[in-house]
C-alpha cells in the first residue's frame, strides 16, 4: 500500500478552490511526484460575491508571484483603506447620522498607546484622532503614491475587486506558473481531497457528515440581496467599503472602477423580503421593480472539523459568518495556508496535523464570530426588535463576555489577545469599541503623559496633512496607473 499522498484533488473552482491551489502548489513545490487537480463543475457556477478584502491578501498574492499591476489591471480593482461604519449608533440630539472608521491602521501612533488620552478627552474628541487615515479616506485619496513599489504604500490597504475576475487571475497563475491541473468533474480517484464546493459542502458535509456548529443565535442576519450598479468613468471613488446599518441589519456599498456592488444584509426573522427590497431601493434611489436583486441565503457557523480523514474543507464549504468586516476570504486564505504548511505527504503524519489544524480553526472561527458580533452587541440602538435583541438578548461567547466586562474598567491591550490565531486583535477591537463609544472607565494620566500623548496626536495630524498633499485622488491614481499599464502592455 502506498503510504504517500501523490494525487490531491481540490473540489470547486471558486475563490476558495483557487486560493487553496496556489497555497498548496507553493508549499509543495519541492515535492516533484505530487499532482494538484482542481475539479470544476461546468453546470454549477461560483457564488460570485466576495469583493472586499483585508490587507493580509497582499502577502498571499506576493507569495503566489502575482504582480500587483495585473490584479489592478484585470479585476476592476480599487483600493480599500478600511471600512466606514454609518448609523451603527443611535442618533444624538445634535445629529441624526453618525459614523466611524475601522481603518487598516495602527491605533498606536509611533507605537505609543494613547488610549488613556482618548478616555480622558471630552466626548467631542473621536478615537480616529490616533490615525490620519479616516481624513484621507474622506478626502478620497489613494493609499499609494505613484512611485510606491508594488504591494506597498504610505497608507495600509487591501482591495475591492470583481470576484469572478479575481478567481480567474488566481486560476491562471496556478495553472500557468505553478503547474496545477484542471478537470471538469470526471469520477477519478485521489489520495487527498480539499473540499471547496461552497455552501454545498460535498465531502465534509454530505459524505463525512461533519456536524455544523450553528451560530445563528449569536449572529442574527441570515439573508443578503445583492445588486451591481454601473458607475460613470469619472465618478468619485471612495477608498473604503461603506457599511451602513439599518433597522434589521446593514448594507454594503463596494466601489469598483466600473460599478458598485451593493448588498442589503438582513435578518429574515425581523424584516420581510419585500421590506428589504424597499430598503435597498430607497438607499439606491432606484425603483424597487427595476432592481431585481439576487437573494442569497446565508448559513452562519462552521464545520466542527476542518480536517476529517483524508479531506479538509475551505471557504464556504467550511463555514461562513455574514460579510461584515470581509472575514471570509481572509479566513479562507489563512486556513489554506495553515493547511498547506502543515500538510505532510506521508499518510502516517496526517492525524497529528489534522488534530492541530482542527484546534486552530475552531478557535479562529469562534473569535471571528465574536468580532462580527461585537459590532452589533455594543450598539446603543434600540429602535427595532432587531437591535433590541442584538444588544439585550443574544447569546455571547464566554470570551467575548469576559473581555467586554474587563474593558469596562481597562481599555484593551495587546496582551488580552494571547493567541496567534485571532485574526482580529487589539488594533481592530480598539477602532470598533471606541468608534462605537464603548464606555471604559477613564485611566489616570500624569501631566507628562498627557503632554507626550498630545504631541503624538499633533504628529499624526502633521503626517496626515503632508500625505494629503502628496496622495492623488483614488480615481486619478487608478486612471494614471491604467493608462501607463495599457501603454506598456500594448500588443
Ligand atoms: C452575501 C455575501 C457577501 C460576501 N461578501 C464577501 C466579502 O466582501 N469579502 C469576503 O472576503 N467574502 C465575502 N463573501 C464570501 C465569499 O463570497 C467567499 O469566501 C468566496 O467567494 C469563496 O467561495 P467558495 O469558493 O467557497 O464557494 P463558491 O464560489 O460557491 O465556489 C464553489 C465551487 O464548488 C463547485 N461545486 C459546488 N457543488 C459542486 C458539485 N456538486 N460538483 C462539483 N463542483 C461543485 C462550484 O462549481 C464552484 O466552483 C460573501 C459571501 C456572501 C454570501
């Protein structure tokens, strides 16, 4: 009996399948007698949503050897410097709209923890003082200079892109540069299977019947309505995802170079489908009968085992939490890399790696669920049954409950996050907690500390001002880039 894995099949050619193919092919480069085959179904398409990312994707693309210029030129790509959250808090006496940013930036200017200064400041001061990114985003600036090297820029960033075109880019790279094969669903035998079959979860779900850990008691949103709206070539291009809360969920607005992807996410227990279409229609200012949105049911939770016998699952086949904070491609990318790095071609080593990866992934998923739930559960909105249930009744994990209790008397610090497998950590929590004006008891500061912290904030302002004079408008940057790219690559 052959004790070595020689033939690996990846079932499914969506974003998850092709991310897995690239990670595996790169990590197994030294194994000359192993083949990786992606099995695509000609009849069943890919889900085709998933347009927002987080900065981690840059590392993976570099690792796969994909040029950033190609991503920018072929996938209607735009930059994302963070997320703008609108209306996640109750209106105040002075304003009926409110917003905050979760930028991809450090909340520690020059590495200094100035949270005590924020907690001692008057309510008019916002936590966004710790970084210049929100102001640059409001001014529609690109995060890169024209001269910035590939995958780098003075402002940290991720991308928005066309999910179908992004899948094709990953597929072309895996096939042409990394030797990955494709088949169209023929019944073949393989030594190992990577289940990337989307919500169908063909192997882990249907064949191995791995139980699904249902998280719908924590995250109430379960349906999305998605539409694509063409935009004018000269339209202003926000360098951020907009996440606007409504009475029973939120909606995303993702700008690509040629269109917006807009999605209305809601809890079907709190809002009817027709009210959701009306909500989407009123946001877009387009008649409901002209919209024809695509309705996507979402099952929130994850498979109890990530790796079972001779198969792992990735992407939607493994689990999903609604799209707030663009966690899905991030978790998939992380899990694909985790699997590829721990995979051994010796079948004898498989159960050790499987146990380890299963522990990591269960922990990772639990903390991702916490982070998404945080956005809802600390809100002061009580204007609908949805918000009342989220803030007063929904179940929370023990970890989130403990952390929120602790952060009432001490702000979050790096050491509160003691696992390397928390994909969202103190940086992300600080922006969301204090963007939502979570109440932490003010800490004492000495006069020296206060002066020191204020000087750091002045430096943030000065850097932001300098950058705003150097960075082009997002649209202008992309237009200049695309013109130069087409000139260079003219056939
Ligand atoms: C409403 C919504 C919004 C989202 N927004 C974001 C976002 O902004 N950012 C983000 O990171 N993620 C987002 N996601 C998640 C994102 O769409 C997925 O992570 C990503 O598309 C990966 O999907 P996948 O490859 O697992 O599945 P799919 O794209 O569904 O691919 C499944 C593959 O399996 C194949 N297949 C299925 N059944 C069979 C079968 N019986 N036989 C053979 N082949 C089969 C299909 O042909 C297809 O190739 C969103 C998801 C939803 C639902």
